[in-house]
């Protein structure tokens, strides 16, 4: 972590200053922030390989979002948070370095492009991670990767992981299987698994039956979620998804915890980098006798690094 801070400070002098860049509109503000991201990351990356222009789009992104949600019988929930993805292509190629905040797997499981990612239903933002990852591909036909590093928190938390994934072609679509094993000093050992069956129904429709499960040694609890999803691209600026899930837990014997019906409507507000999600839901929790609990959430998100 401290080495990363020193590297960032060393290259910070190359970042464009507000005095050098005119900021007087929404577009110029977003462009200025995007140039800051690219200039800093490319300055670091150029040090280790072929020099590229500092404003080259290397895939780094910063997402800042605000969520307000309310469900029956609970207080109003508010959250302001962020997700980032730093891409250093040349450094990654030489040293296999990874740096991200958010689960890396989630950004590869959606049927639409990056600027219209569906909202994470659990709104989980994982701890930032800095580490080394190596492609192993031990098993034929499987993509596999092992890595180690630290979770950027106080105190720093070292971690290890091993991930695998494979797509199986089916008559009407494909099945993606992605198990993983993880270990860290704080969270101890854990296992995760995803099995998704995707069936394209038409150009703008995708059906998915999603299955996911996780087990942690620290709590010795297994949680799993199963159910169908339907993704519909309404236009270049609007999309909607429907999902129904049955969620299980082994906390008190392995049992159903709730059924959740959710709709996620996403609308681009401005170009490709400001959008909102309106998410009504109906929850049927076991602890409430499976009586319905209505809820709604509003999410506003700004994407820096995405150019018009």
C-alpha cells in the first residue's frame, strides 16, 4: 500500500491542473476528471514500457454513485460510494499486477455494454485490492488464474485466490461455470461459485437462469441464490431487467430465507456517463411469514473515464 502511494505521488506532477484546462461546463468537468485518471495511470504505465499519449484511454474507470432506498417497516437508507478499476496494460503484462475495487467477476457477467451495467442488487462494494495474478490454465478448456496481494484496509489484509471459469455451448445458448477459492487473514477461507445459463431470445432480449453460492470458514455459513432474469434493451439510452430469486442460508439449518422479485429500469440522462436506476421490489422474507414487503430504490451514477 505504501509503495503504491509513493508511486502515485511520484507521478502526480504529470497530472493536468485545473489552471491548464478550462472547466466551465458539465462536459469539460467530466473530460477534465477523465484526463486526470488517464494521465496518472498512463504516466505510471509508460514508465514500464512503450510510451503512449497521456490521455490515451487505457480502460481505467471511476464510478461515483448515490443510492436512496426505502422498504416497508425500515428506515430510509442513503449511501454515497464509488467503484474504480485501474488498468495498467504494460505493467500488468510484465508483472501481472492487478488493482481494483469491486468484484472483478461482476463486470464480465452482464449482457450489455459497460456504460449500462445493471445495478448490483446487493450494492456490495468490496475492499480495494492490490496484488499479482497469473494465468495458469492447468485444466484443459478451463481458464484459471491464481494470485496474491493485500486488501487495502487498516491493518492491511494479505489474501490468496484461485479462480476458474469455462463456457459450455448449449443448443440455445451457453452455460458459464466459475468456481473460486479465497483466503485472507481477516476473512479466512471462503469458496464461491457461479453457474449461469444464458439464452438469447432476440436481438434485444437475453434470458438467464442464475445460480450462485458462497461459503465462509469464518462463519461456517453457506448462502445461495437461484432464479431467472430477463434483460431487455429498450433503446441505446434505456434498458430494463426483471429478476426473481430464491435465497437460501445454512445459518439455521439450510433453508429458504426469502423470495425477491425485482425490476431495474436504467435510463441514461446525459451522453454515456450519467444515468439513474429506478428499482422497485417485492420481498417475501421467511422471518415475516413470507408476507410481502414493498421496497423501492433510486440510484444516480456518474462514470468518469467514459468519453462521449
